[in-house]
C-alpha cells in the first residue's frame, strides 16, 4: 500500500540539483515531494514522483546512484494534534520512525507527511495507522491528488 520514493545521491557542487531537476523536466516527470539532506561529501535527495519506476530508470541512465524505498504517506489536517495522533500508535507498538518529511498541495488546511520505517515494519505500521483512523496514500493516489 505504501508509496515508493527514490533516494538519489547527488554532489554538493553548485548546479547539481538544477541538473537533476532539468532531467526530470525533459522527461515530463512530475516532482511531488523533495527532501534534501547534506551528508559529508554528497547530498542525499529523497523524491516522490508521479512515475517512480520510469524516473528511477532515467536517473540510472544519467549515472545517478538510486534506490527505491517504501514510505508511508498520510494526508493530515494542519493542526498541532495531527503529528502526535499518528505517532502514538507507532510508538506504542515499537515501530521506529527512521525519518520523515512533509509536503503541501493545494488544499487549504491539509498537508502530507511521508515517513520511513524499517522495510519489515511497513505493513504493520500501515495496519496500525488504519486502525487509528488514518488512511495511507497509495501510489495511484498521486495522480488524482495533484491534478
């Protein structure tokens, strides 16, 4: 049920992010979310796109080191209690949140939260979140939500 993100290693030099974004533009790949982390001599970029497998292949063709990983994405109300509400069932059941990032879209008062848990915990985390009243977004929802 989870969404797939692409982890891309890019250099720290000026223009490297622009180069990658131009590749996406030239191939009509729509970027839905981006998380950029500085790590030693490189940067780790995590992206959610509309067509993950096509995008991953294109990036590999251009020499990028990539990995496709599952992330759980929730559509949340923009209010203080949203984060504790979805974190509690995970914490209560020993699910560790490796990292997360939020991204917006055009609906007022809403945001998306992408979170990464261990691969072996993805299904269980989704079940716990659904039992707590949350509905994780699936890959096919990306096109519908961002029209």
